[in-house]
């Protein structure tokens, strides 16, 4: 496994309060080592998506610092964003584009040269079994296919860190296993992965390190084994329940 | 890399390309209806009523109205393109893919604005070219007319970007078209000279930005205008700059775009 020096992601004191007064992040600090498989867990509304959105400037944090491979996510946003791939929680495919165009246009937005974008798109269409649907408009696809296109789209500009926000939500079991396998393969190739998920078995299965976010703060963080030991838990689910305050009897 | 190269880089060109692809792909909704509607104006107002009105300011009626009618389609086309494109992208959140890309907010605003500008120009020039044989008109200063057309389309396209971002519902977008832009266009001296109005209305007309645009277009086409054309051109350019500043703000700070 390739491990680079320095963290892939360093978040310090990130704060975000929404206009309606909801405090989504109250001083979150987090460090994700390069090449790690990192899980971000927490109940609904804990601040997981806000944290990801703040890193990629989709949310405007009120304070704090974010560095992606040493590049400031705000002051050096062009360099920082080029290294990040995001597969969001909600399907957000451009309905005017075909499957293949979704990948090519995304690559273009990231400044990827045309020839390279075509090669990479071809590779990803093949990898995600989308070749037959390459000319289909994204609006005509099934839910699972849309998820695959979003995944391929997040990868087409060759990011160094991949944010997966609930990537297997609403996906059937077979596709979930295939996506898991593919994510593992990417991680083995050196890509840093930050995964948020509701499925605790997904975190158990995939992540080396886990942070539990609750009420806008990091409630616990460590390797899976350290957390289990610290909370005297048999699995991630028990750790989760103890940290978010619903102890298992 | 020069500043120009970095501003018009591949990211920017891709988004502009996407904007053009969008309106070309739905050409039956974006290009044909405005052309048809404007030609109906030419037929009804020019050919049918023109026989009775004959001349305004010494110019045959159809010739007199053609620059304004073309400009009306241009304004609506440019505005509708950007407002609906941005609104759709925001509602279905595929604009996020653009907002998290390495593009600057100014590049995003400019790519959307130029996409709408081009659609406005295609429709406006189309109406003008098709209407010309009916009107028997020629263009006194084609370069100036093109400059005015580009500036006006740019202004309304940028305004469309602002509305697309700010609008919470699609009816906010159409409200602007039906209740603000269309009435201003109709009252902007397309079909009559401001001289024909009673004094109070004539003064009110001076507060209508579309009036200046129509007047400038008429000057470039026919060398006839109500106002002195040069201050008018300055006003049109200032409005374009103001609208683009708005579009830039919208991409950077607009509600419901970046939370």
C-alpha cells in the first residue's frame, strides 16, 4: 500500500451555524492520514454532510481551517479541489447529459485534457458496467445505475482523496458488495477514502479508522480496534451506541 | 499562463459548452418558439396594422419596429436561458458538481452568462434576419448593432443567473418574465416613439432600462433615436456591468447555493 507523508486531510476548529440558528459544526478537528480508509459515523443531522460540504466549499464555514494534502481548501481552492472527488448522498446528475457526457463534462470542469478524459471515461464505463448505457440520458437510468454513474463521475478526474457520502444508500445488496470491492481496490491503490455511512457493518467491513460525530463535534476517534478496546465493545455498532448515548445492556 | 488563458481555461470552456449543448438539445423549446412569436409580431403589427400607421418619425412602420421586436426576443431568450438553466441545476443539485470544481465563482457566472448571451443572440439575430425582407430594411451600422445586441443579451442573461439562484420556486422565474421583463419590453418604445406619449408617460419611460436598449438598437439600424445615442450606450454598458456583478455575487453568496 502506498502511504504518502503528511495527512491527506487536516480539519481544524471547523465551525458552521446555519441561518436558522442550527449549529451544525462546533469546532470540528480531524486528521485523515494519506492512504487511509476513514469512516465518519453519526446519527442523522450530526453534521457529517455539513463537514464534507464545508471541505469542498459547498457550505461556507464560519471559522476553522481545512487543508487537503497541505493545500488550504479556501485560499488555494483550485489545487485543493482538484485532488478531491465527491460522490454525494443525493443523486445529482445533469439531466441534459448522457452517461458518457456526465463523465466527460465533469472531467472538463476539473481541467482534464480531452484525450485523457476519454480514456479514463472509457475505463470507468467498463468498470461500472455502463458501456451499454453510455448514450442514455441520465434521467432514464435506474437508481442503482445512477449511483454507479455518480461513482464513476467522482473518479474521472483521478482524485487523491475520495469523499463518499452514504454511497450505498438505496443500493441493492449485490451492487453494495461490488461497490465495496471497488472502493477497497481504490484504497489499496493508494487513494484516501473518507466514507460516511449509516450502515455500521459497512464501516466495520471497510474502515481502518473511524470518527464518530455527534451534535457537531467529534465524540470519538481512533482505529477500529482502539475504539472497541476503549469502549469495551465487540463491534463498531456497540461503540457507536455507547458514544451516541444509547448504551446496549 | 496568462490571466486570459487562466480565465478561459478548459473548465470554463466546458461549462460554456454544456450551456450551449443544453439549449441546442432542446431547440424546439429554446430557439423555435421565440422566432415564431416575434414573426407573428412582425406580421400582425407590421403587415396588418402597418398599413394604417404607415410611418413613425418618417420611417416605414415595419422598419421602425423590427429592431425592437428582435431585441425583445433577444432579451427574453437570454434571460430565460440562464434563469431556467441555473434554477434547474440548483433545484436538482447538479450545480454542486460545478460549484465544487476548481472553477472560480466569476468563471461559473461568466460561463452561464455567455451561454444565455449566445441563445439571446441566435434568437434576436434570427428574428432580425427573417424580418428584414418584410421590412425592406438595411442596417446603418452593423458593428454597433452587434455590439448593442451582445451587451443587452449579456445583461439579461446575467440577470437570469441572479434570478435562477435567488428564486425559491419556478414561478419566481416566470414571474420575472411575465410581470417585469415582458411589460418593460412592451413599454420600452418597441412599437411607438416616446414622442407619441403624454408627458407623464414619457418621463416614466426614461426609468425603463429596456427603452434605452431599444433606442440604441434603433439608432444602429436606422440612425434614428429618441435619445442622444452615446450616453444611451454608456447606460447599456453600465447595466451589463451591474448585472454581471450580480451574477458573480449570486454564485458566491447567493441563497440556497452554497449553504
